[in-house]
C-alpha cells in the first residue's frame, strides 16, 4: 500500500494535479501590503475552485474571537510586525490539513519569511505535494500607501503602513530570489484595475500549466 511505503505522507492531500479547469492548483500570492493579494485570492479562488487561505484574515478572526491565538497576536498586528514563524507554521499546518485544501489552495500572506517558505515546503512534502506557482503582485509604493490609507483597517494608520512596508522589504522580499531559484516565481503587474490583474494572473497560471 502506498501509505505503508511512504509513512511520512498524509493521505489527506492529493498528489499535485490541476484543478478541473486545467489550472495549477497550489498557488501562493505574495507582494507588499496593499498589492491586492486578498482581493485577487478571493476572486481567483472562485474561478479555480480552491479555497483562498489568508493568514491575515485568520489572525484578525482570532483577535476578534478573543482566542488564545488572538490574544497572543493582537498587539503584533496593531504594530505592523510579523507573528513569529513557529506560530504561523502551526496555523498553516492545521489549515492545509483540512479537507477543502486537499486538491489545492490559494495562499494569501504566507509565507512571509524564508523560514516560513521552508516550513511550507516541508508541509507539502509530507502531503506528497509541491507548490505550483508563486505569484508576485508588483505595485509602486505610492499606490500601495494610497490604497491602504484610504481603506481604514486598524493597521492602516500611516505610521503602521510604513512599518508594514519596511517589514516587507526586510523579511518578505527575499522570497523573490527564493522562488526564482526554484523556477516558481511569476511576476504580475498589480497596478491595474482589479479584473485586469485577475486576468493577468489566470494567463500566467495557464502558461505555468
Ligand atoms: P495581511 O492581512 O496579509 O496584510 P498585508 O500583507 O499587509 O496585506 P493587506 O491585506 O493590507 O493587502 P493585500 O495585498 O491583501 O491587498 P488587498 O486585496 O487587501 O496581514 C496582516 C498582518 O497579519 C501582518 O501585518 C502580520 O502582522 C500578520 N501576518 C499575516 N500573515 C503573516 C505571516 N505569514 N507571518 C507573520 N505575520 C503574519 O487590497 C488593499 C486595498 O486596495 C483594498 O482596499 C482593496 O480594495 C484595494 N485594491 C486591491 N486591488 C486593487 C486594484 N487593483 N486597484 C485599486 N485598489 C485595489
């Protein structure tokens, strides 16, 4: 039995395959705060038939629900800092083990550091799967600041936005080289109307198929 030959792999996740419409099914969206990751993940999840998994949303829900995780991360989110890699690894490991992520997912906001990228690889390897594409949404900084400061989320105060952008440059931008080396990086111009960005991502994924 395959399960006996490969005891480290979970039977919960199908090996890499395409969505029913022939598109890659294990995809992450990354980019600076305000680049449109959440907006695009929600749109594309519907088109691809896989769940959008936003670690930012999960953490905000934990804060709103007053769970132990929420109490731990509340001040970190408010300051625009990153939650530690070990905590995020637990959150994502548990989420990817759920049935709806079995055939694929759109990850929004994870990984954000090189150690998180290594953890994701390890989680997927245990499931006998791998990542299909890492989509980088590119948007000029002035437009990022404009979008965020006109939205009004709790962490969208201008000083916190500046800190989130700084943290992106320091901790998350190194993922560009990481995924380039693995042949998974796909750059998409995110400085366009929302539907045009979605079409560009779908074109990119079709070419990656
Ligand atoms: P998270 O929620 O991931 O925040 P973020 O990366 O700062 O991103 P945003 O949600 O602000 O922007 P987005 O790129 O998703 O753009 P969106 O579609 O919303 O994380 C929040 C916090 O949680 C982090 O700071 C950290 O503390 C913690 N965290 C999360 N994941 C973590 C991890 N892995 N490790 C450690 N800590 C973690 O759009 C933004 C705005 O622009 C919206 O108003 C939208 O309507 C608008 N917009 C979108 N697209 C367009 C467009 N094409 N044209 C015009 N406007 C647009």
